[in-house]
């Protein structure tokens, strides 16, 4: 698929088929994540692709959306805020780095015909404890991965004029 078609056709999917995830597609998706940029190229991330039913159930006990239970895979994006580059005022850039890598995963999955949905509405400490992720690592975002059962209409976006200003 053309890059712009991928970007425009991707949706947050909250309804999944139980079909297994194609391992070759998964390999290509992981490779796309590996090439994500990060501040000072520190790559302060790890990703877990959870296919195991028991661990997926544990994850679903922390994120309350019932729909997540149907997804055949759940991706965990782990970040280490201590090693990530610090802004001049001292704040870790971890959320930016993880956001970029996760979005590489989400767009690569879309290019492979697989669906995802960013999920951040969970207690980070609880998610770490049910998935065995230990400090300094934190689970900063998760996403289902699998074939969509239902694809919603595109949600509205702000018009370009509200977002962009060309300054010549
Ligand atoms: C950082 C971030 C966190 C999000 N967290 C959640 C979440 O916890 N649960 C959820 O159902 N959707 C979550 N979303 C998905 C957004 O609701 C969705 O991207 C937005 O409504 C636009 O829809 P679209 O992705 O289909 O274009 C999140 C998206 C982002 C970027």
C-alpha cells in the first residue's frame, strides 16, 4: 500500500477476529519499529508481543475495555525513562521516543492489513506488575494486534487551516 493510503486508512480498531497473526508480517512490523528514530539514538524501548492467552487475560484485568479480550495479540511498549535523553530542563524525552516507535508499529501493522489501537488509559504500575515488567522499565502504551472484525468510519479531523501555517 502507498504510504499515504496507509496513513489515511488506519483506524483505531476495537473489534477483532480471532485469526492468528502472520509471523512473517509480524517480523516486518518489528523491523519497522527497530528503525524508528529516538533522541541521541538511545532507543530506550523494548516491545513485547503477547500471544499467550493467560498473560493477555492479566493485561485485560488492568485495562477495562472488554473488547480487548478478543484480540489475538497485545503489544506492550516498554520504556526506560532513566536512560532516555533529557530535555534541557531535565525532563525525560521517553514519551516522545516511545510514541514514535509505537506509531511505526501501528503504521507498519496497517500496511500489513493488521489492526491496532493505541491504549494508554491504564495504571502503569499495575500493568507492570501483571506483565512482570520491572523498574526501570515501564509499560507506557499497549495495543491490540490482529484482523479487524469491524472497521468504523473515519473520525473527524481538524481542518488544515486550524493546524498549519506556512511562514515564508
Ligand atoms: C496516546 C494515545 C492514547 C490513546 N489511548 C486510548 C485508550 O486508552 N483507549 C482507547 O480505546 N483508545 C485510545 N486511543 C485512540 C484514540 O481514541 C484514537 O486514536 C482517536 O479517537 C482517533 O481515532 P483513529 O485512531 O481511528 O483515527 C489513544 C490514542 C493515542 C494517540
